[in-house]
């Protein structure tokens, strides 16, 4: 009897806990419904193995020992308690007594005009003003302006360095192209229009022509030294040919003399010693002719080697120019990309440097809330009560009374190329940079992602609840 009474008492306590779920304004006094991300504590009387803390997963399920997955997503605490009790009674526990309460609610998300946008734990009774407090409060505009000013100086410096590097690369490429054509002069009109107005262009062209002239002069001197050897081979060929002609003529005379002496010797009119002397002379002449032929062949080989060396020197010089041209063009491409981003960053820093003008402006609040599976944008006041899972956007209100959106919720982005035109530089603080910029601040085509739609647009707000 006492055991049965204890069960009834515990059942009443469990029912009281389940019915004590918090109620928030704007919910029409409907009990809080569990959603993915909530963490609940389930207590099964006299069965610690089935009790514990469980998180509602993305499918709305909690996984209990033995029982497995039980879907409680979208249910109140009372309904979820009944669902768990029914699952336990289906062959696991006889007359189970179950209590359930929320241990940890889904977090809230704060972004916009706050110091530290992010994800924060939900607390019962949180309001829109509380969201600013947990996110660090409103930004410190004076400090932000100083940081933005420092960042602007660094951005201006980087843009100036990249502009100067780009101009040097353009002049270097023009010089290398003229060098590949065998001249130290290059047409400055072939440079991009924005580069022709740069003040340092004349100095860079002068230095570039001097460097190109030195390279071309050194190469021409090397070629002249090699080509000076060509006439020597021609003279050597003529000398060898003359000697060969003389030795060949002498060889013919000796052989004729030997034929005559041989005829006289057969008649007994010539001595054998005379014939022997002519034979020796003929051998000496043949040897001399052979040496001259060898010398001529060696001279031909040396002349061919010289011509090959000249051709190789010319090819090597052209290859070096082409390699330098390729490297310079690759560097120019990288610099142009970096410059486009640096100019864009510089303009953003310039806009940020004026952030102090928005100080002490009042705030408005937009709460994005999931209602029946659809996100609603709710215009709220500072005292508007938050619910677990709410996304709070803090906006500033301008002089006209309209809210300025600081950020927008994530949305699909397109990457269609758009025309980016950097703002004109502030020449009052950086006159040297303005001189170097010239027309380099002209429009630059960049692949800039499109901005996501505003949460106030119909595309992002399928339904709109009443103002909190």
C-alpha cells in the first residue's frame, strides 16, 4: 500500500514538473516545445540505467538506453513525458514513473552593432537589451575610429607599394621586349594609359634604358669577340690551300722525274741512287700533303665549333630574355590581383575610419525566430523577450529614424563579376600616394560576391509576426 502511494506521489510531482515549463510572451501562453539542440534530463523512478541527460538531435529524437530513439521534437514537456512513458511501458518497465525537465536550452545568436557577435547560452527572461549585454555591449566608437585610422594608414601604404611595384614591372617588361628585338629603346606609348601619367615614369624609363643598354652592349661585345675569329679561319684556309697547291705541284714534278729516271735506268743511263733520292723526296711531299689535309680538316672543325658557339650564345641570350619576360609577366599578374584587393581594402578602411560619427545612436532590434518550421523576422523593442534559438540583430537608427542594417543573415551568394571602382584617395594626408596613384584608381574588374538579401526583404521573411 505504501509503495503504491509513493508511486502516486512521484507521479504527481513529475506531472507538476512537466507542467511548469516556462512561457514566453508572444507564444500565446503555449507551453515551450522542445527543439533540436535542447538538452533534457529524464528521470525514471527506481531505474537509474534508463535515467540521464539527453540532447534532442537534428531529427528531434532523443536516444534512451534499451528503448532507442524517441521523437519528441516539437512536443511540450508534458507530451514528451507521455511519449517516453509509453515507450518504456511497451515491454521495458511495468507502470513507469517518468519526469522530464530542460537542463539546457538552445543558445541564442547575437550579431550586428555589438562588440562580440556570437553564440550565447539562453537564460529564462532574456530580452533584446540582455543580448547586447552578453555580447559585450555597444562598440567603443572612439577606440574603433583609432583602430580604423591605423588600419587605413597601413592600407594606404600597401596600396602605394603595390602601385609602385606594378609600374616598375610594366617598365621592366617594356625594356625586356625591346631587348628581345635587339634595341635599347622602347616606346612608352605602349604602356597602359594609367601608367603613362605616373610622375616616376620618366625616371624609371631612364633607368630601364640604361640597364637594357648595358645588357645589350655586353652581349654585342661578346658576339664581336667571337666573330673576330672568323676572318682568322678564312686566312688560315687560304694559307693551307696555297701550301697544298704547291706541294701537289711538287709531287707531280717528282713523280714525272721518277718516271724519267726509271726509263733511263732501264737503258743504263741513270744511277739507282738518283732514283732512290727522288723516291725519298716523293715520300716527304706525300707526308707534307697529308699533314696539310689534316690541318685543313682541323681548321674546318674549329670554324664549325665557332659558328656553333655564336649561334648558341645568341639562343642563350634570347632564352634568358624570354625567361625574364615570363617571370615579370607572372609577377605583374599577381601584383595586379593584390593591388585590386588592396584598393578595395583601402576604401573599406576609409569608410570604417568615419565610424565615430555614428556614436550614441539609438538601437533597434530584429529577432529571427523559427515558428512552425519557418523563420520569421520580428521587429522588437529593447524589452522584447527572447526564446531559445532566437537570432538577434542589433541595428543603429539614423537621423531619419530608419534602421541601418549592420549585417545580414547568411544567404546563397552569386559570384557574377561586378565593376569595382575604388574611391578617390584622401590626398590631404598622403600627397605622395596620390601622385603615384594617377589613374591607377580606375575601375578594376573583380569577382566580387553579391550581397545577400536584407532580412526585411520578402525573400528572407516568408512570414512576419507582430511587433514584440
